[in-house]
C-alpha cells in the first residue's frame, strides 16, 4: 500500500483545539505580567545585593578600624616607652657626667696628696742628710778643737 520511502507533508497542529484557544491579548498580558514579575524580582534581588554589599563594606570598615586600633595601641605604647627611655637615658647621661667630674676631682685630690707625701718624704730625706752633715761638721770641729 504505502511505500516507506515516500514522504507525506507535515501539518502544523495547534496544541489548543479551535474552540479552546486563548485570546492573543490574554497571552500578551501574561507575557507582560511575567516580564513585570521578573523585573520586580530583579529589582528586589538587586536591592538585597546592594544591602548585603553595604553591610559587608560596613563590616570590613569596622574590622579594619579594630585592626588599626589594635596595631596602633601597641605602636602608641611603644612610642610612650621609647620617650620614657629617652628621658631616662638623658638623666643617666647627666648623672654619668656629674660622676665623671667628681671622679676627676677625686683623682686631682689624690694626686695632690701623693705629691705632698713625696715632698714630705723628700724633706725628711733632706733633713736626714742635713743632720748627718751637721754631725759630720760638728765632729770635725770637735776634732779640730781637741787637736
């Protein structure tokens, strides 16, 4: 009867029977409604995204402020310690200079005492020499007088 090699023309068949087809205006309004719903959902999603973005930025700023404060607290403490150490170094340097002057004065005084002691020893030696010379002269005079 029919050959398998011959082709029959294809017809377009509507999914809706002729009686049940919706009006074209109803289809168009449904598409417009879908577009409006999509647009409202997009706007709502965009607003939520913006809110989340702003909240994330606020959180990031807060975290960075906390980190900066934590780091600056340590830096500030180090700065205060450094200033206090510098003041103590200046005070210590002035104390060292004062002790150096006192040490120089003590060295000068001890040198003077050593010099005086040497002079006393030299004077004592001179006195002994003079005494010996006087005794020698006295002995010589006595010998001359006796002779």
